[in-house]
């Protein structure tokens, strides 16, 4: 259901499909780049590797904003959405450390693993619409 008591529309379903597809692509791209980081692969230097994740994440963010607007639930009003936004900021910070700014490979690896844990927390919150999924 789009939101409590609201009818699911075809537009909502298409937008949600775009959003979920971008979520999966974002995770897969992050995973691959993390493996390349661990292996010191020169693939990380390729132009498409620097462009495609940003393009995908832009569509992901735009679809997230559109979905929130469609279901009339907004960050700092709906607790579960606030949790997702805060966790997203943590995920971005950890991802930046993992793939760019970690001083050592150990720090980058720890940030990469932590970012994945935060990613799965975000997914759990999205699926349950609860800032404390599993409780």
C-alpha cells in the first residue's frame, strides 16, 4: 500500500519500481567498487566508474523525494523517513571514507563494511516503516 488507507496507483508502482531498481544498482555498484578498492584495481580510475554511480544515485534520490511527496510522508514528520535520511547521510560519509578518503586500507575496509550495515538498516526501515526494524 502506498500509505495507510491510500489507494496504490500505477504511477506509484512505476516510481517505486524505478526507486527499488536504483537501490539495487547503487548497492551493486558500491560492492564492486569496494572489491576493486580492496584489490587496488585500476578499474576505479575508469571514467564510467566515477560517473555511473552518481547518475544512478541522482535518479534514486529524485525517486525517493517523489515517493515521499506521493505518499505525503516527509522527513522530520514521519519518524521512519527521518531515520532513513539520517542513515543515508551516515552511509554517504562512510562510503566516501571507504572509496576515497580513508587513510589506510584498513580504515577504508572498515568503512566499507560499516556502510553496508547502514545500507541494510535503510532497507529494513523502508520495508517496515519503522525506525527500529525488528523491534
